[in-house]
């Protein structure tokens, strides 16, 4: 995966590591990167809360400011999904999920104060985070599992002239929709994400497709393992 990023000219930063925190590999959960600095989340599972501290240490080391901390309840970064500049999709999963409504609304208030458009939605806890089923591939192009995504989200995306690439439910459950847009028509996706791979190659995309099936068994995919990237057009 790291080699794929390097091939795509992505500058890589890594979290301050701790052997007691094996789920740190899913680096998106412990914080949210924004144009205004990082937001430190509030992890739902007690054994993962140390990841928040390591995220704080990492941002301090990198000289990246912290915008705020989630305090209203639990929330994890996989439920904050930037759709385009100034526009984000925020998910929550109820009392039994990873992210709670009150925290989603706390985030919504912060970003609306910055002039963003925010769409908040509740999803079934079975899907863990919103980025399992909806992920941007490029400007105005999104991968969406239509079988498990609220039609209101699809309508909202289409209202923004965003083209939808459908991903089958079976591949979605294998984290085949949990991919990373690298900019300049480049996408990082798992080796067995066959539907997306075929669709994007026909659109002229460069595909980086490492084998990550041993990692996805832990419940997270490629999108879960990174923060939002600052993509620069060439």
C-alpha cells in the first residue's frame, strides 16, 4: 500500500505508533483532517481510545493545528466523508453504533459555521461507517453501494452533478467500495475490487491495487487507513 502511494507521488506521514494499539492501522478513525486543522474524535470502543492520544502526538510533531475535539458523544472519522470542497456527508449509527447523533450534530454545527453544506444521515450499525458504502473517486465521481445506501443520499449526490459508479453489495462487504482518490484520475483500491477496477479503467483512470485482504479481515479497508489527502491538480 505504501509503495502504491509512493508511485502516485503522495507524501506519506505515519502515526506515532504504539504496539498496544494494533487497530491504529485504521488511522482515519482517531481523527478527522480538515482545511482548518485536525479534529480529534471520541472512539466508541474503550480499547481503541489510546489512538486519540497518539493522533494528538502526531499532529503536534507535524506542526498541524487541532481545530477541536468531539465531546458530545462517540464519533469516528470513517463517518465524516468530504464530498467536495465545502461539502461533507456525516453518518451516525444510533446508540449501538460507533458514531452517535449528538456528535454528528456537533460536527455539523462546526462546519456550517465555516460555510460548509452538511448532509447528516443515520445508517445501520452493521455497516460500521458511512465510508463503507459511499466514497469519492474523483471530482464529480463517486463509488456507491446502491443496495445499502439511503436513496436520499443518492438523490443529493446527483443534485450536485456527481456521477455514480455502483458497487455490488457483495464487493462492498469485502471493503471494495472503501477506496482512496489520489487525484489526477488515480485511485487506490483493493486487488479484488473487480467492479470498480473495470469501470475506472474504462474511464482512463490509473489504478493502484495492492493485496490488502489480510488487513480487511480486521474490519477496515484502504480508506480507513488514511486521512483525507490534499490533492493538487497537475
